[in-house]
C-alpha cells in the first residue's frame, strides 16, 4: 500500500489506500486548524456521500479557514464566494454575455462551476441569491436561458453562516436547509486549544498562507471514487433501516416540533451512517453509527414550536431525547 502522504496522492483507486488518504486529511487540517475534529469528520462524510455541509458558528472560530484547509489538502478545484447583501444570483451561477466580435451571446460560468465551492457567510445575502444554489446542490447542474449545464464531479458546497440572531443575517429557507446533508456547529475553542492557537500565531503562523504551514494534497478524485464505491457496498440490515425510519418518524410526532424530518432526511441519515461505518473500518452499519450522525444530519431538518423555543428547547435536545426513547435494535 502506498504512503497516503506522498505527492502522488489521489492516483490510486484502492479502497484501503483511499481510506488511509481520507484519514490523512485530519493530520493535514490539524496543521492549520486546532481541534474541530467533529467538523473535519463531517466534511469527510459529506464528501463520501456526495452531500453538502453548512458550518455554523460565531465569527472568528475558523469556519472559513477549516474549509480552505480542506481544499488545500485535496486535489480538487476550489472557488470562494463571499455572500453579501448586494450579491446577485448571476454572480454565483454565471450569465450570458454579449460578445461584440461575434455578435452572439456566450455563457460565462460563475464560481459555482468548481469541485468545492466555499459559500462564505451564506446567510448574509437575501433569499433570492441563496436560492440560486438550489438547483446546483440538488441536480448538479445550472440552467441559464433554458439550457442546463452540468457541474464538475465531484461537487461540494461548504457554506458558512453566523447564528441567525446576529444582525444582518437572513434565515435560510427550509428548502435550502434541506439541501444540506449536514449542519455542523463550530463551538468556541477550549482554553487549551485557544492557547495553542495563540502560540502558533506567535510563532509566525499565517492563516492566509497554508503552504507555509505545510498543508499539501493527500487525497484526490480517484481516492474519492474508490471510497464512495466501498461505502456503497457497506451492509445495512433491515433492523438498521427500520431504526432510521423510527427515529425520523418520531420527529414528526414530537410535541416540540412543527416540522419533522422528511423521507429525504431519513435517506440522508442512512447515507451518513454508512459512510461513518466505512471510515471506522467496518463494512456494516451498527446503531452507534446512526446515533453518531443523527444530530448533524437531522438538526437543521426540524422546526421548533415557538412556545418550545421560549422554554429553551433546542433542536439538538429534541433529537437527543428521541434517540434516548426509540428502541435500539440488537
């Protein structure tokens, strides 16, 4: 088996090498980002599931740096869009431009035509521009002037957002939220992690120069394809399938929620559980895999009742309560 840290990363299609390469992402990301292991795991799971990720946290907790470092550790084309109140949909998807030399309109692709799109502060732009990503995220294509244009493969949207209570934010509509496979919360660092961050900066670390920090590609498209093929072969027993369905149906019956998890959400939970099982070295899913991915997969797919919010109930607490009460298959 080749060393996943060699400069030829991404050239092998062997599942074992692919797993080692994806695990090596953790070490590369750790060169620039302190802690945040759950978020790193979530990004890798999303890559395996062909899904998209929403990263939420207060300003200054390295959301953008995390995605930029992931992009640097992957041999994938990457573009970034800074979402602002005056951003137009065509600024994301592209538009038809009149060419005076040929007297014809030609399509100029927008930044969405890439492998990894960093949608920075997505909730600082109005819903009209937010919705410009709906078709791209679901159908992997962009339609301009009636012509569908396919996006590159692989394609992943990694969006960051500030908590909705911050001034100048626009809440993402339910249809947009449902397009994200995972919603990962980025917490403030622990005291020791914050000390490590300051120590790095005191030693000359520059977050705008990841190459100087030693971050280099350790996985590529061939690794992703091999890994996805292996994940697709991960066994799911009927009992696990029923367990996933019971969890999602329980959200629809919760008195604290006005909106429960849709069948698309159940499918997402099954997919993320399979990816996590494969990453941990198994070719079959167990209930603990489902529990491990339930919060990031489901928390943004439910809607709290106003009275429950006033009582301090959160989406996470509702999902955790459901996990505690739904019978676990043996």
